[in-house]
């Protein structure tokens, strides 16, 4: 075998070994297959505490074209408007995917809302005390014409909460090195209010009541594993 062919054979062999190594590290087990099946309709109660689904006000939180994209990416989506005895309303949107991939990041509210014509006026990270855990969230203020919409949202990757793209990717990799493909959920609540602080307090009360109404075994799907403050 001449030197040129020998070098080509070595390169080919290295490429085969590299491909085999990559395949051996590729995750193959879906976390969703190891846990009880998620059903958003039953996971999120229609009535809890002082809150009930307002059937007179169906919620459409994204435009039809955005909804079509989300439905193609996620296994399940859920959108509801809740109202309490004081007439206060909170809109909730949830998207669940059995295969948590980078595509989820493309549809964070920071991207999704501007795609529909909203302007993001403010964005920050906050911590909420929910039951036995501290929940880290993202808070935004979106505006379109005269509509001012403060938003609270977070993403779960398996049983971890991610509030940034970097955290989301790190959580994905932490499962990947164990050969596991995590599931994931994006939970978003919002309300129409010119006073963002008032809206956030309302949303925090809503989320606390919601969490208290969900069975502890199912709570990690929504707010991640418990962590102390």
C-alpha cells in the first residue's frame, strides 16, 4: 500500500472510530418513558383555591401561525384564563415536550412576543417562594398598542428549572452525559395591568395557590425539584 493510500486508510479509520464514539455517547433513553405520562388537562386543575377557569374568556396567547409552530414542536399545549372572586384574571399557557431540544429556546416569550408585534419593555429574573421550594422565574413586561402585559415564566428540563438559555443547555447536557433525553415544560402566566408590580403580586398568589392544589408527586413536573432558600 503506497503512502497516500495508507494515510487515507488511517483517516478513514479515525473517522469511523470518532463516529462510533459519538454514537455511544448519544442519549437514547427518554426520561418521559421512565415517569408517569403527562396530561396537561388533568395535571393543571380547572378550579383551585379562589380560582376557576373563566369559560367565557377563552385565551389565545399566540397568533395562529405561532400556535402552529408550537403544536409541531411540543407534544401538548394548554391555554386557559382563570378568574377569582374579585374578578381578577390570570392567563396561563403551558407547553410540554417529551424530547427537550434546542427548539424550545427559540420560543421563549422574549422571542415569541416580539414576533407577534409586542415590544419588550422590561426583563429580569426573580425568585418566588412556592410551597416548599424557591422557584426562579423570568419576568417580562410586553406592550402592544394600549395592552400592557406583565409576564412570569420558567422552563423545566426534567426536574430542573432553567431561566436562561445557558441554564437550559447545561441542564440538557447533564442528562445527556447519563444517556437520558429529558422532557421539558414551559409555563407562562400573565395579566393585563399597567402596574407591573401589582400584576406580579397577583401572579405570585395565583402560582402559590396552583402549586398547593397539585399533588406533591406531580409538582416537580411543573416547578422542578424542591430547593430551600
